[in-house]
C-alpha cells in the first residue's frame, strides 16, 4: 500500500497552494463580506487547468485524476471555502455529468468552454420542498415534439447566479417514481430560465447561491443526459463523485482552522507564557491534527477508488464526507475556543472558518443521509 503522491500530484499541490496564498488569501475576506462571485479569480485559475481538471485533453481539459482534484480542492478551500466549492461544483457537479453521461455531441459542445472557464456550471437538484428526499421534487419535463418543456424551481444552487450551463433534474413521468426521473443540460439563455432569490448565507457567501426558476423552459431533446428514466441512478452516481470534493473541502477548512489555532496559540501570552505551552491547548491541537489526517486519508481513499475504476464507492465517499464534515465543524469550534474572545470577532479568520464549516454537514447529503447510505452498505 503506497501513501505517497506522484510527482505530478505534488507539483499540482504546490502550485495550487502557492496560487491560493497569493491570489485568494486577502480576497477571501472581501468576498465573504460582499458576497461577490470571484470572476477575476476564476479567470486566473482557468489557465492553470483548475476549472476542467478531470476533463480529458480532447475536450479542452487538464486530463487529471480525482486524487489530484481532491488535493486541489483541499488547498483552495484551506484559504477560501467559497472558491473551493465553486471549483468543486464546476468539476464534478457540472462537467462530470456531461463527461460521464453525455453524448459525444454534448461533450464537444459544452466541455471545452467550461474547462476554459468561459462557461460556469451548476447542478439543479434541490427544491424548496425537496432536499434530502431527492425523489420528492416537483419539477417536470414534458416531451413536446423535438423539445422538452421544463417547469419548476430549484433552490440553494451553488454558482447559480453566474451559471451558463445547468444540470437539471426533472420528472418526465411522476407516476413511475424513481424510474420516471431524467436529467438535462440547460443553458441559461434557453427560453423560460430565470434567476430568483440570491441567498444571504451564513458561510460560503460568495458562491452565487440562489433559486433557479423554469417556466415553460424549452430544452432540445438531445440535451437529455443518459438513458431515459435513469435520472435517479445518475444523481446517485454523481453524488458519489461529488462527495469526494466536498470531503476534500472539509479537510481544507479543518486544516485552515488548525493553521490559525497553531499560529494564535504561539502568539497569545497568558500567565507569562504562550498558551501553546498549556496542556489543555496542546490537547485540542493534537485532537485537531490527528482527526484531520484521518479525514484526509478517508477522502483520498474514495478518490483513489474512483481513479482505480471501482464501479461504485458509495460507502467510502459517504464515510469520507461524513467524517471530514464532522471534524471540520469540530476543528473550527476548537479553533474559536483557542482564540478565546477574539475568536468571536471578525478580526481573525477563525470566525469565517467557523461559519464556512457548518454547511459541510448539510449539503451534498446531510450527515444523517450519509449515515443512512453507510448503514445500507453495511447491512445489505
């Protein structure tokens, strides 16, 4: 068993880490306050291949593996959680569905511009009345000649305010339940697409999270992804992959909490000593560091299984996402505790880190949903 990264993976890690420190560190505070989508940053990331990491070179991507993608998302999220999830969504929730389930025509049409950062993508799955219950949404798609007509609304759509390309789930036959669901590639300029409320989030505030509304939206029938009636299976396979990225984001956020806690504990003097010399503080730091390393290995394991061609890795990706999300929130909380009173102010990054961390236990399947997935895998 080899735990070493390849030379290429190390090169990407170091490159992304340097980019994040140089381009994202100061910007993270600004966009958290303004909720401004980081267009300028993404333009700088695109030439580095970070917006099309797992897209093959023939479609204009970098042709990297999922372990490398996880490494990159961790490094970005370590500095700016908003940018980290924007990159994750672009790669695995927008591009990957087209790459995995789209026709050659759809791949050629959409992937090059997305990988080049000319087009931003999103996935439209959650609805006002349907979150954890993926099959409980109400959006419909009715075939009318050469087009599908989509009606419904989606909520909490990351990248939504800026998205050019949308991966949209809808029922083509509600009576068939899971077997009546399909998924489509929808362009923002298609008739009937509109952006609704821009959410004012607690954390990851610069992600363009919003409502997307479809009113008699006209979508060419060739924009159907995958075989008809297999939209639910497609959704589950996409989530298996995207949970790698979100797990990696969680590790990055947890690592940032540890970084800030270590720095502050060495600077803060009480009773004539830096607080890092106190055993209670050392115990917190040890807990954080050990759990972060365990979470990182869990996440990289699921990425490795994907790269190794495993047909399904739901158990591992759910374990990685569940544990990494849990320890991200825990590490952020301990980071605030180590900072004491100043940790409860906006004067230090740990306050933003704490707010950013909480969403990890909610999106891409809540922690409770992850436990259901894991239990089913164990008991089958």
